[in-house]
């Protein structure tokens, strides 16, 4: 089955994903019988286009990376849309009704996160599911703000809503739980899930000031565009909310996570903790207290031999407490755009496998 992809957001992650799909096209075809084409791309400042017969996605990457407008992708059946995710979904309903009806259209949502309300991403996901599209996203917002609603909508529409990239990039967290831990009850979790703050704390241990360390992360393109999202704990709170909603069947938003960031911490305190053989880490938690699930993000002094204390630099880790397996840990030792783009690829393959009547199944062991 050929899947039609519509991108809402065509930034760093989406463009790396296009490159990865190209690099892996042969393997995906021979191993999984997977094929897809791009039918729509919507950005905020680089225009938006749709062509139900297929667009040249590699050319779109070149245009956006050189600062051009997607209007340059002109061709037969290519229409220019308003640069707005919701208008793009309307455009899909008019231009690609059969792909929507047949359940072949997948919206890839990778716009930015507004941590106060989860928009515009949550609205994009809602509109896409209502229109009959499946949704794959690397955005934390929809699952952190509206998981229950969107899961219910997807079920009613007989469509899939997948979001592996929302926490720890492509490292399987949601897939691990959904695919390999049947009948498990998650009783809690704790994790270091924000790379910027972990690196900043490491550099402060080595003597750097908070601002020097943060500037390094911005220079490396790892800190969010607005660094307060990282240092004030918003990014970790959004991830904690996503984990609570999915793994613990909770109903929280980032606003209901008790949140303390690392902005007020000085180098002397970080070094004093280290001198005592302990380490300061920004820890995201979810725990069940009687019938209530409580989420928090805060800098915690951890014993030096704690698994989370040993995570250096941009490494992330999550310890999931379960009723039948005890505690299970997932570590992310490498992070970056490729890892996030891979999350989109795994979700898409999972979706393809489900549409083809099962799990993402290898057709052949060899490429
Ligand atoms: N970068 C990472 O390593 C990473 C890791 C994990 C998760 N994520 C998540 O993945 C998502 C994408 O990240 P990114 O690094 O690719 O971001 P990015 O480079 O800033 O790209 C965001 C894209 O969204 C578009 N956009 C913003 N608002 C829009 C709207 N209302 N309608 C249509 N398009 C809109 C932007 O268009 P313009 O460029 O035209 O403004 C841009 O194409 C974010 O939610 C991020 O939190 C990223």
C-alpha cells in the first residue's frame, strides 16, 4: 500500500526525515514492502503546497534550506495553500478525498511547542484525525495536553495517532510499553529527559557558569529556541505529562506538573553536591499516590551510584516501575535530529504494518 504523506511543519526534524526516507527507500521496500510519497507540505514562513499526485520532497528540502518559498515547486496539479496547518488540512479534504477515505493519508506533524496551551500542534492533530488522516508526530504537545481526547477521536475515526518522538527521540519508550509489555501496570517512573539541563549541570560541575553552559547548548542547536523552555523545566514537564497520560492512563497537562527548573542554581551549589559524592540532576517523576497520579520536575541530589546520576552530558534515561517486572530502564546515549527523525520512521512503519494486517513485519531478512 502506498502511503501519502502531508507535512505540517517542515523544519529540522521533518527535513532530516525526508533525507532518511530517501536513504532507506530500498531497504523499506524490499524488507517491508513499504512505499510512500509526499502530497502536501505546510510551513509558516516558507509557504505551503499540495499535489495529490506527489511532490518532489527532496527539492522542497533544498528550497526551504536555501530560504526560498515552496511556491517554487510549481507543476501540474500543484496548488499553493495558505501557510497555516488548519487550512492545509482543509486543502487535503478537497484535494485528496480518496486517500483520506481509503485511510492512506498520514499527516506528519512537527510544528513547534507552545507549552502554555499545546497549540498549534494539538489543533492540527485534532483536525487531521477528524478529516480521516492518520497522524504521526514528534511534538510533545498533543500527547501532553490532550492525549485522552485525541486517542478517543482516533479510535472513533478508525485511524492511528502515534508520537514516539515526543520523549527521548527515537529510543523506544511508548513502543516498548505498547508492543512488548502487555498487561503490565506502570506504577511510576523517574527520568532525566531533558538534554540541555543535564549538559548545563555537568558543565557547572566542571566550573562553568550557568550562562556559559547554556550558551554552549544554544551554539550546538540543542537548547530549545526559547531556552526558558528547558531551564525552567517546561520541556521536562511536557514529557512527564506525556508519560503519565500514556503509560499510567493519567489525565494531566504540563500545567499540572509541579515544576522547579535549574535557572536559580549557582555553580557553587552544583560543585558542593559533587564534592559530597552526589550529583544534581533535573528529574521528571510520575507516581501514584492512592488514587491520584502526581507529576513533578525538580533538581534532585542523587547518590553517585544512581543510574540517573551517571548520565553524562546530553544523555537521557528513564526508569519505569511496573507491577510484574520491577523496574525497567531505558537509556539514550546519543541524541540528535537523526534520532528524532527515526521516531517518525518507526511510527510510520508501525502504521504501515497495521494497515497491512499486522505488525511492522519484515518480508525478507536481507535488504
Ligand atoms: N530538534 C530536535 O532534536 C527535536 C527532538 C525531539 C522532538 N522535537 C520536536 O519536533 C518538533 C519539530 O522540531 P524542529 O526542530 O523540526 O522545529 P523547527 O525546525 O523549528 O521547525 C518547525 C516547523 O513548523 C513550522 N510551523 C510552525 N508553526 C506552524 C503553523 N502554525 N503552521 C504550519 N507550520 C508551522 C515552521 O515553519 P517556518 O520554518 O516556516 O516558521 C517549521 O517548518 C517540535 O515539536 C520539537 O519539540 C525536536
